C-alpha cells in the first residue's frame, strides 16, 4: 500500500524557564493512502505536538532535535516556509479541538469558506504552469538522449507541437469551465430564490433575478447551452424586464417563478451533457487544417477526435516518450548501483569511535553527488528516501559536530548549578528546587542515526534494483501523459468568487449543514458547537487535501454529536479517499474508525498495531490501563482509574516512563527503557513483559471479559 506520510525517529523538546521539556522522543509510524491512524494517549503524551510538527506550526520555543517527516519526497522538517505554504492546508489539513479557535467570530461563514479557496486556487494555477513547463522540458531532454542525434530536431518539434495544442486545450477548457460553473450556480440560486418566493419570504428579489439572468447568459457555450440559447436569452430578458415590479410590497411572484423554472430546466439539461475531450480537440483545431469541428454528437465527436489524435500524433509521441522514460530510469538504475557501492564504502567513516569532521564532510560530499545520480527526474511519485537523504545526512553531521562544543558548555552550566545545590545541602538547607538535567546531545545516538540513514538507503536502493525487471513502462508513459494533461488543466482551473461560493455551498451540504445558502451569510455564533465543527471540516476539505489531521475534534461536543462527527469523518474518508490522523485521549472514540492505532505515553509510542491488535491483543500495561478505564454499555464492573500522574518530562525517567504507575512493573522497568518488541508483522509494544525471560502476566479481568463479549457479538468461536 502506498505510504502518504512517514515519520522516523521524531524527537522534539521545548525550552522553558525550568529547563528543557522532552515532548516527543524518537517516534516512528507510517500513514498509508486511505488509512486512518489514531494516536491515543493522555494529555501531555505528545500527540498534538506530533501533529503540529507535521503541519509545521510548532511554537517558537520548540526544538526539533532529530528525525524526519516525509511527505511527497520532502522532509517537512527541512523545507522552507514558502514550500510549506504549498502543503499546509492544501495537501495536509487540520481540524482542531475547539472550532471557535479556527473561526473568526466577526466574519461570516461564507467568506471564511471562500477566502482560502481563492488564494490557494491562484497558487495552484501558478504551480501547475511551472510543473507542466519544467516536466515537459525534462521529458524532451530524455527523449533526445534516448534516440540518435539526427532525431533531436524531430523530437524537439514533437514536444513543441504537444505544448502548442495543449495551449489550445486549456483555452477551450477554460471557456467551458466558466460556462458550466455559471450554469451550476444559476441552478442553485434559482432553487433558493423559488423556495423563498413560494414562502413569500424573499429578500432583494430584483437584484437576485438580475444576477440569475447574468449567470444564465454566461452559460451559453458550444458545449453547455447551445441549442436552446435563443430561448434562454428570451427568458432571461423577460425575467429582467419585470425585476422592477418585484421590489414592490406584496409583489406577485407567479410569473417570475414560472420563468425561473424554465431557465432552470434548460440549465439542468445543459450541465448533464457529456464533456468534450478538449485535449484531443486542441490538437484537431490546431493541426488538422480544418476550420471547424465535424458536426456530430459529443460522444461520437470524442471518439473521432481521439482517433485523429492517436493516429496522427499521440501514438508516435507516446512511443518516443516511453523511450525517454526508460532511458531516464536506466540512468537512475546505474546511479543506484553506484550509490549502493559508495554508501557501503563510506559507512566505516561514520563508524569510527570519534568522528573526524573533515573525513565526514568529504564523505558526505561524495555521497551527495552519487546519490543525486540515483534520482530519476521523470518519476511522478518521488522516492522519499533518496530525495531526502542528502539533507538528512548533512543535518545529522552538523548536529554531531555542533554538539561537541555545545555539550561542554551545557555540562559546565549543569556543574555550576549542581555545585550551588550541593553547597546549600551541605549547609543544612533543603532547597525547594531541583537541578535540571544537563541538556547534553547523545553523540552516540547521533552517530547511530547517521549510520542508520546510510544503511537504510543502501538497502532501499538494492530493493529498487531487485524490482527493475518488473516495471511496466507502458503504464508509466500513460501516467506521464495524464500528469501533463492534469497540470495543463490546473493552469485554467481558476477559482473565482462565484466558483468559490458554489463550491462552498456544496461543501456545506457535504458536511451535513442544512439550508447552506441561507447559512452561508451567517456568523459563527449563530451555529451550534456541532455545526461549527462541521464548518471547520468544510474549510479543511476546501482544497481537497491528501491528509486530514483531526486533533481531538469531538472532545468539546456531547456524546450524540460526537457520534455524528465521527460518522461524518468516516464517510468523507471513504468518499474522498483521504488519509486520516485522528488524535484522541479516548480509545473508545476510535474503536470503529481506526485502521491502525499508536498508543503514546510520555512522548513515546508504547504500542502500535491494527485496531484488531490493540483492542483484542493489547500488550502494554498502559494500553491495558486505557482500556480498563474505557466505559461501555455492557461492563458491569467498576472501571479502573489510572493511578498517579504522568512524569515531569524536564526530568524524564531513566527506565520505562510508565513504571511508577504500572502495577506490573519489574525492577528492570525502573532501570532501562524497553525496546519495541515485535509481536506480529503489524503489532509491536515497548514493554519488558514481552521479553522471553519475563513472567507471564495476563491483562486485567475487565479487559478479558470485554474481549470475550466483543468476540461473541461478532460470532467469533474462539472467545478465550
């Protein structure tokens, strides 16, 4: 399954007046396409810090001490704010706990929904143009390199031809989009106005009928309203002529309603028409030599245009493009083989007991050059590990050598404070403060991170080489053509205020807000808490993101509304094929929606697995504690509260952070942090109870009884 997001060894702290708080400590997880990952834990466990790091909105006193957050071939911890601006809200969106923290109380809902759409729409248009031009140029270069020199001019001419008719394609599509959107908005406006007229509760009738007439006339286009264009013009003219009479008190709306209904019927018929193949049409109108298109139904026309394009240009272009794509891939495979060799050879430089700065920097420079040759510039789905390796390695080397001097300074500071503390104790005083731990960077851990990055990339490239023979270049070539077409369409996919309003109303309907046209002009205070959260969800969906982060989105709502919001998020995930990160302190909330669950405690993931793993085979005592405190309708036993409080992460425990609250804790829990023990391919937990020498401990009876009931309900014969 394709990963949308990968988090590796993420470590985050915060500077405070009392010392450094270790909020997130070396966590790892993956989020696959169309999957819901739930991150569960008490307040202060690091859940929200993790989500804010993904979105790039950490507080100013945050210290990102290490790790990677990989999305679309980029490490989100290392990209610029300008690059993040293209991702935040557009590709990765977030819903917060309190909807009012996301809404401006003095701005109408409609404006808050449309403002971001318009701004992001302009940015996407610009990005699509840059992507189209740069990718076509790289494809041209690869196609040239794949053929002999005598064909260079011919290849260049083909790419120029492709670019030329794509320009015609986007002009035609832009005209169609404008007319189609005008028709859609006119239909929606008519529905709202007719309803109000029927209830004799209409406002600004004259202005609104004039606006509807303008929209209806704007829908006249060869592929939207054509055959009935004259009739539509006649109806809109008649409607506009009586606009003045609609201003009068007690006006009779009968005639206007009839005309509006006829206009609506024409437009509804028009928006249902099949969309022409503007890509193929662009070629025909540019290069066929014919002054006009053949007169035939759109379905037949599309077939005709497709055949013309294939026979006279596209099949030949695809053949050359495939050669270029194969050539580019083969060069990258050669680069991968060389990179594997270099990575293995340079690894010992970073395995020395004490790293040498000059040797490390020289080795990193050599690796940067060879790893760059392993990147295929024509790949559409970027290879995240290869793309982020150089920046990641450079960052870790910088951390290592900067820390050598910094550690000495920090140790001196710590020794000074410790001496002051010891002096007061020696004088018989009892200080009311503690000595903060020295903020020392673990050089061995940084060195291990460097080695791990090198080994991981070498293994990854070897795996890529092993799959070399199974690549389907025919499918990849078609994907490249579609990619170019998609970006060409993106250039003209303009979001005007009119289009933004239409989309906003559809989004409001999609998230379950009744009477969206009326509520479009209301303020946040006029909505209930649940409705405000639906508005926030609509805003998050406005840019059609890949990933939706939900940070405790139901905590401030009552139980009934919680269920509705959870059901809505599940529905949107399925329909939009979203990847979802759902953050909560309540395991029960995610029982029916999470595909995978990461249980966090004191900044670490202590258990990770599928929903089945965590609810039916929980292995960490903290997960047991969460499950034991989770109410359900069938539990008659008293729920078990988790004793004590989470540790102060200015002074993190030496061993397992949960040990002081864990009634199953052993001596080793207070001495050493447990590693992640693998239970199955999908399930792991960080508890010494999974060590082969640990005593056998059963989960609490309340959990075993609940599991038995759940299995019995679903017809599982094994209810032990």
